[in-house]
């Protein structure tokens, strides 16, 4: 790359002097450190695993043995980024293997097989990142061109992107919750785009995910943060009980839902109501987009635990709700919640929700 730029500036004079830049020094130092161990096979052995990748302006896709993934990327180096994301997403199956990548972009294929190139600084840098990752994980990578018309699975994944799954709590609101409840060490329902903490579980293979499928891991090992799809709230509460787990969960303040009473029975701290706002929820790549339910959606942040003793300790600190003479004792009562959305009753104790 440096040589090509120098020849352009000197109008093709091969006798001209070239000043070595930092990037060149780094490359030379790599060879000094790895010259004895670096090699490239003359023959290409049969591939252990094949990976098909494709890119589109709204996303990328990769397929390994018919397993599909997707995410968001853009612009010209997209094809190499799609390959890189695919490799990182499936790395557990690729270590110490020969991986043959099928791509419908001839430039990306050339940069992979040549371990870089001289036409584009950006793509060359990305090719180096790909190969450094491959070396670190013992992956021997080769690339083969495939016509776009036959790259069906990867092309489908690159064009199938649903941003409705990427809404996240505004980061400054999340920091307020951390100040109230403590710092979680895993985000159970996230992607590399909307994660709130570095360790996260994704619902499909993700290049930076620590875990795949939150329901497949033991939550008791973490102080978790969960902002689950609303349809999975009941399943999350059940998982908290089974695993005796503890953490923060953000849910809609919907007291008429069947799972709401179970949520109240797992509380260990005062719940916090997150006020309605057009900016409460945001998309990581379009912070100005407004959530379609913003005018009707009030969120509730709760610290919960599957350890019932912690819940009992919390209840004992709450006010006893006294009944009028002759009236039955109120054990669990949602009428107050339905009235103002800031109170409920659990086992004869009044639970008040604070406003964040």
C-alpha cells in the first residue's frame, strides 16, 4: 500500500525515497516476530467447514452448515465485514480447521487470498484484522468466488433484518438503574448493537456474544440485567425461580397480565417506574426513531430474586395494609395498582413504586 502511494506521488519514479510510516513499521515488526512460524500452504487441502457470506446495505448474513445469522452493517467493505462477523459468530466450530469461504464479491475474495491488497486502505486494514483473528484461533482461511445467483442462503440472511428486536433502554436511564440496584454483569437479551454490558447473551449466533440463547445458561451465576421481549416475561420469571437467580428486569407496567403478580412476589427492592417519553427506548443506529408504543408504554424496573427468603426480608420492611373493621384482610390486591399504577399489595404489605 505504501509503495503504491509513493509511486503515485513520485510519478512512477522507482528511485525515489519512501518514508516508512507507523503502519509499515507494525507490519515489519510482525514479520520479525513471526518469520519462523508463519507459512502458507502451496496446496489447498480439502476444507473442513464451508461458510457462505453476503452483504447488503441493511445487513449481512452468513451460513455455516445451513445455520443462519444476521446483523447490521453498511458500505463497501461490507463483504469482508460479513465474512469477519460470520467467522466470529461460529468460531467455536471453526478453531483449528480449514475454512473455505464462498463469497459473491471478487474483490473480497482477492483480499482474503492475498492477505490484503493495495487498492483500498480500509479493506486492506479489515483483511489484516480477519487474518490476525484467524491466526489467533488457528483457522486456515481460503476464499472462493460464487455467483450471487447461487449464494441463496447468505443473501437471504443479509436482506432479512428486523429492527423491532433491537430496541434498547436509553443508556443514561440504564445508568440510573445501575445506581439504584447495582451493576449487572450480563445482559441476557441483547446483540452486539444494543448490549448494555460487555458480557451478553444473544438469541442467535452473534460475533461478540458470550452466550447464545439466555434460557440455555444458568442465571444464578450472574447478577443479570434483562429487558426481554414482552412475550417472554412469564418465562423469564419462571427461569429466575428455577435458577434461584437475582438481577434487574425491565417490563411493561401491566398489572392485568397473568405474570404481574408473580413479578411482585419476587421483588427484593422498591420498583422504579420509568416515565413515558419518546426517547425512553431507542435504536442504537437511529436514536431519533420513536418507538411505536411510546405514548402508551410505561416501563417498570425491578430487582428480583428466586430466593424467597430475600423477598420475605423485603416484604417485612414494607407497610402493613390495614383493612376497615369487618372487612376481610387484603392479602394480594391489584385495585390500587389499577387506579394509579404506583401501588400494589403482596401478602398484606403495601408495595409502592417510586418514579425514576
